[in-house]
């Protein structure tokens, strides 16, 4: 009996390793993971560090020089912030189609950095919630 368990152990270990490889491969190749990787490639080093620590990053509008904070999400996730870092106005604008959060955030970043007035002309304004920092701190 001991010999039968001895020969099965390597097979079990290989099966476990294969399952783990399969899980990691598909976990890293989901649309959401690919969207986050593409976003990270477009962020500056400072923005990437800010995003990894806080799940948001700041961009500067090309037309007015105002600072906007883009939180992880697909809608109502852009806030205009003052010099103290407090949200003064919320903006909701998203590209058309069914996109993952990383792709939406990248589109919002590019829109604010290249055509701020055009993006905000299409956006819906909303007052910032006082609890928004806690809301956006959910894990991936």
C-alpha cells in the first residue's frame, strides 16, 4: 500500500502544478487583467505608483490645467480635485461599448490630457460624495 501511495504522489503533484499553471494563465489573461496591464503601460511612473497604492491616479487637463482624479471603475469615477486633494466636482463620461475598467480609465485619461473641453462638454456633472474615498478602496 505504501508503494501505491508513493507512485501516486508525483502524479498528484504534477496535476496540482498543472491546475495552478492553468489558473494563473487564465487569471492573468482575463479581459480585466489585460485592461489593467494596458492602462499601466500608459501611466507615468508617478501615476502608476499612485494607482497601485490608492486605486486612482491624477491627470492634468490640457486646456485648463485643472487636476482630475480617475478612480478605478467604469462610470462616475472622475473627480476634479483642488490643491488640497479634495474633490470639488464629479464628472461622468465613458466611451461607448462594453469595456473593462482599465480600458475606460485609459480612455478618460487620454480624453482629459488631449481634449479636456470636448470630454467635459459630453460629461454629466455630479456633486462629489463625502464618502467616495472609502467607496473606491475596494480590492480588485
